[in-house]
């Protein structure tokens, strides 16, 4: 029989420590969940005693630092569904807060915990920056889906299990683009001296990555219409892995748009985006991350923009 742990209390959450980068899109989703579909944001602001402009910035991913524990608690205590007692920890984890014992293991550089924490931080920074970059170039985003699961079951051995680590649902009508969805696979790994000591070559790492994503290329070859209107991007912060993937896929002949993206690990801007060869029509002639940001207001995304098909916490 599975053991279901009791939800954490407000007093326990107040002892949590900040050790990870917040997942701003997940925070926006959880805030909307706490608000509920029937309550206006202005009313929710009054109920939480948090400024409406602050709540708007959270929902619109326009925040640059973690929320305070008091803010997390206020959102939780004003939640629409009082039976959702696990929402508090979900908010805390999305904000990068963890129990004191785990935080101490990370701070003491405990091997696995510290390495895993660094990798998750990079992954969240990549995700936050990619979403911000797409929105900044003027593409309207209708929704953000975390761990989007594939629903088709005609050929289960062929299909990937999910549409990337997260996916953007694009307002294709207003964007004048054939792309309706943009899925991202994130590879936050950085090669280091330890890899060299273990004689773990770039080629071997590329081989492992290809084993993870090769179902996409089979799907594109055998059932291209199943992903028509979708763009898939594989995102790296390690230049060696990026270049290795580019060389590996230089002779590909795709039917649907796929690209490789390299991000700067210092400021998480997109350094370059290259397209995997194919006969598809590209979203644009240049990377959207190279397009100057137009002026827009805080209403560029709908308050219900985010869905989560496989919530981690």
C-alpha cells in the first residue's frame, strides 16, 4: 500500500530555504489555481492583501526574483479550493524553496544533491529565458504546458512519450505563422573535467541524447502529419554538445521544423539557433530570438495561459 505523506504546514514552510531558481511559469499556473476560475484578480488581491500589480506580474511572468515566504503563504491561505492542502508545498517548490535538511546537503556540496540542484537551476533558467525571449519578440503565447504528454495511441512504440519538457501554445492567427505549438527539450548538462577523467567523450554523450530523442525523427519520417504545425527545439548550454548534435544531424531530411538552440550559461540569452535540414517551411527566416523586442503591455498573455499535464509536486 502506498504511503501518502501529510501536507506540510505553514509553520514548516516558514523554515524552508531558497536553494533553486523559481519556475516562473509554474508559479503563474499555481497562482491562477489558487485564485480559481470564478474570482477576479482584483478580488484575489484584496483577499491575499497582495498588490494587484504584483499578482499581475507573477501571472505574466514579469518577475525577476523569488517570491517571499509570506507571499507564498498569503496566496495559499486565500486559495479557492480549501481542500487542496498540497498547494502550499507546490507553491514553495515552484518558488525554489526546500526543507532545511535538503538545503543543508546542497550547501555542503553533498555530491549528488549539489550536482542535481545546479542542473535543475540551469534548467529552470533556460525555461524562464526561452519563454521570455519568445514573448519579447512579439509572438503571442496562448498557453504554456509543462511536461506535455502525447495522447495519440495508434502507434505507441513509435510516438515519443511527451512533447518536450515544456510547450508553448502559440496564437498562430495573430502571429501569422504556420506554427501552432513550439515544444522544447532542455539539456542543462555542462561537460567538465570530471567527464574527461572518466573518458566520457562528446560522441558518447551525443549517442545517449540521440537515444532519448530519436523517436521524434522516426515520427517525422513515418507519420509527419501527426506533428504538423509543431516546431521542436533541442536546447543546450554546452557548446561541445551543441556542435556535436549539429554535426550529427547535418544530413537529416525532416518534414517538420526542428532546431538546435545554444544558450549562454552566464546570462541565458540565446547565442544561436540552427535549423535541422528538411523540406518544411520555417517559422521565420531568422531566429525569433534575434528579433528586436517590440513594445507591449502586461496583457500579452491570458491569465489562464498555463496548464500542467504532469505536475511534479
